[in-house]
C-alpha cells in the first residue's frame, strides 16, 4: 500500500512538472512573440521619421543645386519638417531609454518647487504648432498656481505624453485641460472627444508596449502611458482613465503636493 501511495505521489509530481513545463514553454513563446512584434513596430516607427528627414534634406539639396535664388518659403517649410522629424526621433529614443531605466529603477527624481499650472501652460505653448497644424482647439484652465515639490522635467514629460495622445487620438475635436487643487492634492485632467478606448483594452493601456487595436494605424510604440504612469507613481500619485469608444477619453492625474519616496 505504501508503494501505491509513493507511486501516486510520483505521478502527481510528474504531472505537476509537465504542467509547469507547458506553462513555461507557453510563456517563453509569448515573450518571443511580443519581442518580435516590438522589434517590427520599433523599426517601423524609427524608419518613418528617418525617411521623412532624408526626403526633406534631398528637397533642400535640389533647391541648392538649382543655382537660382531658392524659394525661401519652401526652404523654411522643409527645415521645419526636418526639425519636427528630428524631434520625433529624439522623443522615440528617449522613451526607449526611459523604459529601460524605469525597468532597472534607475530614475531619480530631481525635486524642487514647481507650479503645475505653469508646466501645463508651457507644454501647451510648446505643442502650439502641432495643435495649429492638426486644427485642434484647446480649452485651458490652468490659471491659479498649484505648487508642489515635484520633478519639473518629468512632469513636463507626463503632460507632453498625455497631450500628444489627446491630439493624436482626439479627432480634431476640442481638448480640455484643467489644473486644480482638491483637498490638498493637485489634479490634472485632460479630456478629449476622440476615438476613445474599448472597455476590454482599458485595463491594459498603461502597460509596456500596449496599444489598443483602434490606434494601430496612428503610429506609436505603446510606451507613452507606461512611462507616464511610472513617473506619476514615483511622485506618489495616481492616474486614472475614463473612456467611451467613439466619444472620447479623460485622463486624471492626482499628485500629492509633497511626497517622500520610501
Ligand atoms: P502610443 O500612443 O505610442 O501607442 P501610449 O502608451 O501613449 O502609446 O498609449 C497606449 C494606447 O492607449 C494607445 O496605443 C491608444 O490605443 C490608447 N490611447 C492613449 N491615449 C488615448 C486617447 N487620448 N484616446 C484614445 N486612445 C488612447
């Protein structure tokens, strides 16, 4: 009888091992698939601005070789395009670097006294060109100072990523950006009336490389919101989204005015 028990135990152990191996195999296959998908998206994303840069430079070359006085307006437009694509490339590479730093916990916050309203106004001004080019109206409510101890450039990154998305997925409808102070917490909300996010994808969009199907043809690495959430959480804050497909999305960031990590 002892022998039977041992045999049964041995069988159970082997079955558990086989199940575990199957799980490990499935997980490694999924990881390989995710890596391949990422490599293909990343190369596409990097190639697009590089192609645009090269086209812009070739256009300028042709004008320069033409001998005659170049049409300065065309020159200026080409240079603007080159600047924009260079900026896009830098942003892409910065996000890739941030993700690896965040993964290895190598991001240190440089805390100082910062006015969130001012940060938001600055970012809106920086993205003024994109807003104009995409004909996106923006309603800004960030007049009263909301001051806390935060990392200014990291907050700029949060607002830039959220606003970039609101413009990209916002279907040119008005975007509303608000900064307020509620019960000693800074609250930033960004609402758009764009494509929205389906409820089944909503829980995943803050993950690494996560993109909703509806956004596939918009371009992007699926890293922005991951980085945003990590930065907000490093500040002791939270980020929350509400969205209805076809009607729009509202992202709400809450930040304690001061926070001592650890
Ligand atoms: P990316 O925009 O590069 O794909 P993000 O991490 O910034 O990556 O966003 C992840 C996904 O969340 C996007 O691919 C998109 O599907 C969805 N998303 C983010 N912001 C919005 C928004 N304002 N409206 C609709 N969908 C959004």
